[in-house]
C-alpha cells in the first residue's frame, strides 16, 4: 500500500499515478523500505540522496482511527458474492457464540458425575462414532476438552462476526463441525437430517470467500499493518532538502509492506483474548443459576430401577435437550409402595445385574435403569437403559442412548413407544427397538435379560 505524506504530516492514499517505477508522481517521490538498525545509525543525519531508493524498517503501529466508509457505502460497493456470504457469516457467528456460552452456563456440561456431561457424551460416542479409538484415548481429558470446545466456539463465532483472523476462524469452524459430524451426527440417516455437515460446508465457503473487507471495522482491518516510523519520515524530509527533522516532504510516497503472517498472529491473539473475556462472563451466571427445574424436566426422566431419577442426557452440539412432548409416566420411588402391589412389600433395590422389579415395570409400563459400571462385556457398562413391558406380556430391555445424537430416550406411556426428546426419534419396544420415525435408521440396542417371576426381578444377562 502507498501512502502520501504532505507538509502537514497528513497521510493519504497515493494517486494511481504515484507508484514506484512509473507514473506522473515518480519524479517527486522517494520510495522508502527496510534498513537494519546498524545502517539506520550510520545514516542518521545523512539525508537520502534525491532519487535513491531504500527500504523502510517494518514496524507495527496503531490502526488509524479515521472513520471508514459507511455501512451503506460498503454494501453498495461490495460484489454480489461478498454480499451473498453475509447471512451465513452472521448466522454462523451468532450461533457459535451462543453454543459456546450455553455450554459454559449449563451446570451439567462440565460436571463429570452428571449423566448429561461431556464425559457421558464421549462415552456414548464410543459406541457409534468412526473416531471411537481416538475418543476412548481422550476420555480421561473429557472435561478440559469440553471447556476447550466451548471457548473455541466462542472464538470462532467472534471471528466470523468481527472479521478478526477470519479465515483462521472459518477453518476452525469447519474442523469443529466435521468433528461433530463424525461423532454426534454420525448415526443420522439420511445425512441431510443432521446439521453438522452443512455447517462444515458453510464454513468452508466462508474460508474460501473471506470477508472481502465487507462490514469489518477499520480498526480490525488495519490491526497489525506495518508502516515506517517517524524517524524514517524525517529522513524522507531531509532527502527533499531543507526540511527539518519531524517534517515531511510534500508528495512523499511511503510504501508499507504488510506481513500476512504477523498480522494473522496478532489478530489471532486479540481474538483469543476476546473469547476468554467473553467466556469469563459465564462464570457468575453459572454460579448463581444453579440447577433450574427445567434442567431435569426433559422427556425421558422417570424412576430408575433403584427408585432414583437421572438428569437428561444431551448431545455434544447442544447444552440442553428440547422440552418434552410425550406424556411421561408418574415416577415411583423406592420409598413408596408400588401402585397395585402389596403395600407391605419391601421396595426393590438393584443388586448386581438385577436392575428392575417386575412389579414396578408392570405398574408403570417401563422403568429406567443404569447398567452397572462393572458389568462385563458385551454389556454397555455405565450406560442408561430402559426396561419395558411388552404388548404380549413379556419384557424387553434397551440401551437408552439414542442412536441419532446420543440423547437419553424416554418412555411415552400414552403411545407405548420410546422417544428421544432432542430430535424426535421414535423406537418400537415391541419390535426389537426398530425405528418408527425421526432422523435415524439405527434401532436401539437390545440388552439380554432374565425374568425371574419367583424372585420378582429382571436381571441383565451376560
């Protein structure tokens, strides 16, 4: 970029003709470039001979605070392709900032003991993702990974909105969306039902197209730009003859040599600092928010085999599932007698692989269980499950992790089906967990059980 400095020291873009090597301004311009500090010291006080060419030292300076073109002028002067990318750019930016903050304020997401945490989600992905070996290797670092994902989403969103390190942010968005596609959305069929793959393609379009300088604040566009310092401009004045130090010759042309690498590093550092600052605002919200009633009111909540209730499972791309739509059966706790059962009978307590009471299942139609953490293979140790009373009078048990994006399925008592609260997948308990509707073609895994009518228990079978 060429900048003209007049006698008053005011910089302005050089006229089209004032370019090094030709044009009408060639006779009245001195081109300045890079010199070493040693050469700078040798030449101090020695003006540049007229017509000579040297290189000015590259130096980062503060961006210009002069007002830039108005938004209307930018939009009118932009190409149709640049304007076409604006809706994607701002929608993606707002969505990613929201997604990152939503994870940070959710009490369950970073709580390793919560069934809805990033720990439980990674454990669920090991059953369905092609990245299962890598996920298993990173499971001990699940909480730091969850925190990194949230902060990265905020940084990516801010980069898209402001233009800071824009292409780096777009590349990060594409990589993160591809990772979500290979984990949370991998079992979504057909693929166009899932959102993560379209996000990845959209980020690739932004990576290729860039911002074109459209709706990027001038302070960001010039962040990291390199210009000659005051000493170099004084030397230029001396080259014009009779101009004192600190004064600039009229018509002097100063050539700035931007360094894309240095500019990217500086903008990335500013973007990272801004993301951390915004992420830190989630701490007081998380502290005072606590656990809200809605945190455990999602569809699928109900009594487990031991009479307790579990919070809902959530996919990696969302912090909380959707509100329930199916009617939920009333919960039965271990301290209350089972409706219709002998009121003097002792409540059922899970013991080893004995996970549910026949009386409770008969009364409710289905109960939620938890596969013991020490259950031998091939049982999915630690996974949530659901035991269902079938239409033919028998019983069936299923892994309760939805095969779409890993949410925890619940029991719709009215329709007698298992339903995912996140995206509406519906499974038939009477047909080995077959899919009745929703964005997946993979049935729920059926777990083998032994029904002991004499003891009144349902036990997982190895």
